[in-house]
C-alpha cells in the first residue's frame, strides 16, 4: 500500500506553472529523496504535502486519507526546515514541547517523548538552552527532535544539511540514515546534493522544471539514467556525453564517433531494434574507463592528456577528445605520472555504455 | 572577561612606557566647519538649558524672592511649598484641587487607551503579516491612508459619534479616541516588524500547533519585546502630552493633566504665581521622563539582545 501519493498535482503561482500533472507514490518505510537543480519545484512539492501551500489541482493521499484539504497540523506529518526554524525565545525543551502542542497528550506522555528524543539525539545536556546558544549541528538535532517527538509516520526534510559544514554534514547524514533504519518511518527529503541522495535514499525522484525526470532506486538512477538530463545531473565528474552514429552490420552494433573511434555496443539492451545510421548520444561514465585493460573492452583509443586533478582518495584525468574534454577516473598513482600533452591509450569497459536517442534525449 | 581586561591593562602600560610614538600623527587644526558645528550645538544647548534652569530654580523659590526679580539667582531658601500648592490646592476654573485631579485623569485615560490600541493593533499586525488574510493588500492601503488623515478633519464627526455613544466628556471617551486614532499607525508598525520574522518559523509553528492564538502568545509575543517598548514609549508620550483631544473630548470632568495645567496657569487671578506655575509644568513633564528613564534602559537591552535573530 502506498504511504504517500501525489496524483495529478498541478501548482501555479499566478501565471507561472511550477508543477504540471505530477504523479508520484512511495511505499511505507521508503526514504524518498527529491533531487534536482535550484528552482525545479522541490520545496514547492514538499510544502504541498505539508499543507503549507494549496494545490491548484490534483490530490494528495497519505495512507488511505485524502489530505488535500486538511490543515497542516492534521496531516500527521513532521517537518525539518533548512534554517532549522527553532523558536528563538523558547528553550530546547520548550521547542520540543511546542512540537506537541496540537496533540492533546497528557503531561507525562509529553515529558516521556521529549526525554526519549533528547536521548536518541544526544541533546539532553542542551534542554535548558535557547537556540541562540547552540551550534549549527546542535540546532539541527533539536529541529529533528522537534519532529521526532510527534511520533508520526511521515517525516519531511527540506535541505536540512545545507547550512552545515562538510564534516558535520557527513555526520548528520549518517545519523539521519540511522534514524530512518531505527524508526522505519517514511521520509521525504529534499536536496540538491547528489551525494546525500545517493547515500540515504531508497528511492530518488530526479526533478527538473517541475517534471519528474526519473523515479527509481539510487542504483537504477545511476546505472540506467532515463534521459540526458538525469545522465548529466547524476555523477561527479559528470558522465561524458558524446554524439555518435550507430552502425549495424553482421550482428555487430557499434557507435561511431566523429573521429572514427568505434564503441562496441552489441550487448546493449536496446528497447527497440537499432537501425543503421541512427543518431545517438553515448554516455560514458568516467569510472568505466581503464588505462590498462584486463578484461573485454568496448573501445580503445589514444588521446592526449590535458590535465589531471586529485580529489582526496580519487583522481580525475581530463583528455582531449574531439575538441572537448573527456573525464576519466584514474588511480591517484597513475594520475601523478600523466603529463599534459602526453598521448595515452585508454579503453572503455564492455557493457557499460549508455545510449540516448539524439532527437528525444531518451534512453534507448 | 577578567583576563581580557588584564591584558588590555598590560597593553596599555606597554604603550605608556613607549614615550615617543613611532609614527607621530599631525594634530588636526580646528577647521571652520567644526567651529560652526560647535557653535550650533552650543546655541542649542543654551536654548534648552537656560529655560530648564530657570524653571527648576523658580519652582523651589518663595514668591517673595521671585518679586525681587533676580531670575537667574539660586533660591535663598529651598522650599517645596510651590510643589505642594500646585499638586494639591491650585485653582483651575472654579475648582481648587490642584493638578492631582488632572494627573489621575491622565493615568486613567492612559491605561485603557494603551491596552486598547496596542492590544488591537498587535493582533491585527500579526494577522496581516503572518497569516493569509483576504484583502490584506487593500486593507493595508486603507490603514496607510488613515494613518495620515489629520485629526482636525474628523474632529467634529467624532464628537457627535462619541456623544451618540454617550461617552463624550468621560474618561472612556478620551481613551477610546486616543486608541482609535493611534491604531492605523501602530498596526502598520507591528505588521512591518512581524514581516521580518522568518517564514520557516511561521511554517513550523503552523505545522506544530496551527492555532492562531497559541502561536501568537507562545511564539510571536515573546519575540515582540523590542517593538512593544518602542510602541509603549511612543504611545505614552503622545497620550500624556496630548492637549487637543483632551480639551475636545474631556468636557469638564475628564480633563487630562495638560488641560488642567493650562487652565491652572491661564486662569489665575491677581499676581502671577510663577513658582506654582513652574512646579505645575514640571509635575506634568515628570511622568514621560520617568518612562524614558526606566523603559529606555530596557529598550537598549532589547535591541542588543536581538530577539528575532535565532
Ligand atoms: N511564492 C511564490 N511566488 C511565485 N513563484 C514562486 C513562489 N515560490 C516559488 N516560486 C517559483 O517556483 C519555482 C520552484 O520553487 P521551489 O522553491 O519549489 O524550488 P526548489 O526546487 O526548492 O529550489 P531550491 O533548490 O533553490 O530550494 C521557482 O521557479 C520559484 O521561482
Ligand atoms: Mg528549496
């Protein structure tokens, strides 16, 4: 049974259509990440679910209930905001208690829940402080605590980590993930950070321009991007996207680049039979290139090095290929040996290529 | 803190030891511009200080000394006689009960009109700023216009309205008129202040509680310290110092202190009792001063505490 579903949602601000006939449904216990570039409508979608905005058209279901016209407090949701949105004049304890002010719970139950959340999030020593006396990470914990005490089955997060520094962000990411595993609650999480999306989500909805481009597990999204937008958006360094022409001859299918390099895609699971001369865009992940091939490869060619850069445990090398840069992931040791201008033989692993229809941009 | 001052002291000592500065700076000559500014400030100070000096000293003098005519002399004998007389027995019109009548009238006008005007406008401002109110835009525009209508224009209709409501000439009449006239401006002030409260705090409160009054009393009101003090100072001063509304709507029984003072000074017969008049003027001026003293401190505290910034 789906836990949360959006059915034919349209949202307009005056004349501006932000969401257009959007459909999405997630199951109980799912960790859904809404991922997309700035301004694509993620916050709008989340606020519609929370009831902070009214839908122009469509229906929102939570469990079996149609919540489209319910007040925010009656929807059985809890939300964590990007700016934490703690009440500045209340103590941490007061903030948590106000989270329960709509529920008519007896006093002991309220205190019990506050104690439980404070313990879970390790904010017990902070209960008597005001938000102004807390660090960013502590404020974020309190904000999560204020959501937790409500004991609801669906939690909403709107870019909760974007105000934190890199290290704290990694820590909180793990903690949120851990909370999800512990509480088995359903989470809708908005971010434009793909690492957050890939590490935490059980389902990702990639959005662009108010339209869901692809909905699936992190693996599906990464391994089989549904269109050029998703292909280019997910992954860092980004997938290399290059124009090519299909050549179908004697049971062998190849993508031929302008420079004559031929990429063997015979084993590609084409949705419809490929035709000779089809214009395609080949998507090649940087990490599927190798410098010294040990297994079967789809293509091998020699290209000049432009530059190499090291990003911690990894290194990326950029080559010049048909007047554009081609990004490759390489071993840091190998990267150190590359000198600009040097020509290197590289190979692309077999069975890893992505092909997109050059006209529609859709996966083939 | 103590460490810091200690190091600062040490630093200061070090600097003092170093007798000649390495890079002596040229002393700036006094320019014509600063002379002009100084002269202006001095004149301003004189304009305020000399009359104040005269008023205060005269109020402590006896009538005998005043008749001698030495206006700037200190009192020979310091006496509170004039203060006592002004407060208790000075005559305004036919009544000789002193300023205390006007004082208590002013207090009983002040309190209900403060409560009424601030109470109504803070809630209206909160609703307009933070909730979806239908027609909020046009409503704000109307308020804006109302805030700038001069009182004199609507004075006569207001008189007949208060007469119909049977509050004309009573404390309540004056209090209500004060409250009503202040409300447009106060509502705009509160509304603008609340507009700066982050949207997400309001969203959180709506999801947590959803109750208009609960959010107001528990979240918004505690964040309003600064603006409440500003508004209080504004309102107390303007109500206390008002003359026109008091004289128009107070009738004979509900005259505020300012009207009382004016009568007391203008209607006296025989020799002008300068010491009584000065004491009466000072008595009338003291309450706002006291407010400035006490609330002004809170005002500064409120600003430095930064109630809104999380
Ligand atoms: N109140 C509003 N009135 C008019 N347009 C709005 C309003 N709120 C948002 N928009 C527009 O709707 C679109 C989607 O906004 P939304 O806040 O959902 O983006 P987002 O995906 O959350 O972006 P970000 O990652 O920057 O937070 C944007 O183009 C924005 O300009
Ligand atoms: Mg957003």
